[in-house]
C-alpha cells in the first residue's frame, strides 16, 4: 500500500491540511460522493486526524500527490494545446474609446504577431471603406499569424471578405430568441440555409471558415447543436460559441463546450464577454472541456467591458503549464503590447492587471517579504523574469519586517548585525506610522544608522542618539541645498 493511503505519512505540502468531516458522517462512511471510496484517511480507531487527507482515488493504490492531478475527463482538456484568436483589431475596435488609424492597426498587428498569437481577427471589410483597405494592408504584411476577418452571415459580406486576402472568414449570426426577434428577425431555418450557403462559398475559395452563433448561452440548446452539427457535416473548420452578454458561468461553459465536443468533430472557438468578471475563468474552463480556440483582446477591450484579456488569459494558462506557454509566446512582449494599446485607446493599465499591473510583483508584508527572499515561489505563481519584469520588495511601511530590511542593507553594501537591523527596522516602522517612507527615505535612514554605528556615536536601542544623527543629517543636507557654492573648489 502506498504510504499516503495509510494517512501516516504525507508529502510535506499536505502535512498541514485538515480533514473536514461532512455533516453527520461516521468516519468509516466518509466517501467522495462518486465511487464510494473513502475521501479522507482514517486511523485505526476510525478517527479522522489532522494531516490525514487522501486523494479521492487513493483507493486505487496509486501514488497521487496532487488532488488536482489529471483525471480521465482531463483527456479532453486543451490547456496545453490551444490557439489564441486575437481580436483587438475587431472586438477591440468596438471599445467605446477605440479609434485605430491604419498606422496604429499595423503596429498592433505586428506586435501581436511578434508575441506569437496564432490568429489576428480584423473588423469586417464591409464596415467601411477604410476597414476594407486596412484589412488588405494587414494581409499584405506577410505575418506568421493567420489573418481572419469577421462578417455577418450574409453572402454580400462573404463576397467582399474573400477578396481581401485573408486566411479565413469568421461568420456570425444571432441565434437567441432575443436576437432573432429584436435584431435580425430571421428564424432558425433561414439561418441554417444561409449559413450553409456562406460556408460553402468561403470554402470554395480555399480559405478557412468559422461559423459562430451569437448569444449562445441564451439560445435553445437543440437549435444550437442542430446547426453546429449541420455546418460540421459540410466541412466548416471551426464552430464558435459566444457569451455575447457575459452571462455565463464556468459550469455552464464547461457543460456547453463538453456537449458540443461530443457532437462535432471540427475545432471549437469560444468568445466570452466579461460583464460579470468571468471571462478568464470561462476561457480556462472552455479549454478544459475541449475548446481549441480562445478569442482575446489586449487589456480585454471590446463592447461594454470587453472580452477575455490576452494578458490575463496568458497568466492563467502559464500557471497551468509554464513551459508550454513560454515555448509558445514571447512573454516579455506583453508589456509593450499592452502599453501600445493602452496608449492608442487612452486608458491606463489597471493596477490589478495580471502580470503588468504596477504592483503585480511587489511584496509588502514582512512575512511575505521574508519568505520571498528565501524562495520567490512561496508567494509568486508567475515568475517576473519570464515576462521580462522584476520583483520588488517594498520596505518603507509599517508592515515591514527585519528580513526584508536586512536584504536592502546587504544590497547597499552596509554591514550591520541582526540586532542592529532589527533596531533600525523599529525606526522605519515608527516613521512609517506617520507617513509611508520612500525607498530614498529608507536608504538614507539605513546609511545614517550605519555610519552612526561605525563611528561609535550609536548603539542598539539608543533612540535619542539616532534621532540626533537624523536631525544632524537633515540639517547638513539642507545646508548643502541652501549654499551650493561650498561644493565648489575655486
Ligand atoms: N462580438 C460578437 C461576436 C462573436 C463572434 C465570436 N467570435 C459577440 O460577442 O457575440
Ligand atoms: Zn463580442
């Protein structure tokens, strides 16, 4: 029997886990609710004890260290085999503040291509004459990414799209009763007939074609599966699911994608709006359920609050499989792309943005700082260096700890004992109770403290002596600022 099954010996990272009994259960009847196997370890007396957590499939005598490790259903998962359809130049153009001139569109397309997205989706050439010209210009750039354009499910649009030089055409039409009744006014029979016509026409031109419903999560499931099955049979390359109003939750996304995966053999794309903040989670779960393509935009810009953001999705998928994501994309380019788009649409990068938010790699609390300095993985799931960024430990505040201060002392090349570092840390906290200290303030304090110790004017615990040294330093600095001529040698 593997040691974990006895509950006596656990991997170190599980040793602090507490087995939580379900209501009214006896220890021996504890099950995981699916196969009758004990979900939690029991000792000989049948009493659950601290540290007796067991993986649900431990009864199979397998060495299972990670409760989230792959299960049979994970064979569907495309977390390590997906494509990004980057739609900043289509969905993103629908952001209220977006206006992209040709030069900006080309700069964004080139940056996305250098980052490594598999597809770039462009506004319909039927939207305006400039949109058509820009689409043609981007097709001529010779990028590695495939270029798609996005059209209504209509032959007039399809005829224009196939002449632009794109690698594929993304066709969309509303299927929910809301959109059928209040938007285009067509029934499912008409939609199906037109979809077949458009798909066969685009295919006849030798380019990719995707058929997507719109407002999929408020569409009738039978209608959806039936039209997807029809277009799959005539050889569509991808079918698309769109959470157009951002109403779906991860379980609904999993269920719909999983069901569709069993019905069609073509690729499955998902397009997820972020109205309730679910867009990244929904994209993740769509991949788990077997989706193959995810729509993104830089910073998530799009209609209303937009769609799955490229950076957030990359962060989430990096956490799932860092090596795969690193091998696929030029991660250090992410910051440049986000800055480019932020500037173009005149917004700031949100402070809580994954990866590039201004404090994404800043550690503050003393306990965190100490652990981070010993091993960054303690409080970081993303490695800043993989994104060309740097970790920062903030120390000029009342939550600071002496370990973080010691690290700064060493960076500055100062020699202080641990007792002295603790002493100067107390002073930082005292000052930070009045106002947060800048890095400059902290460095000055450390230098003054250090020279006081060196000269013998200061010893641990001599608060008044330290205050005197600080006052003297301040006066000298002010004197230098008031009479700069004393610095001159002539
Ligand atoms: N922006 C539209 C189009 C979706 C097409 C899927 N890529 C929507 O959210 O429904
Ligand atoms: Zn959309």
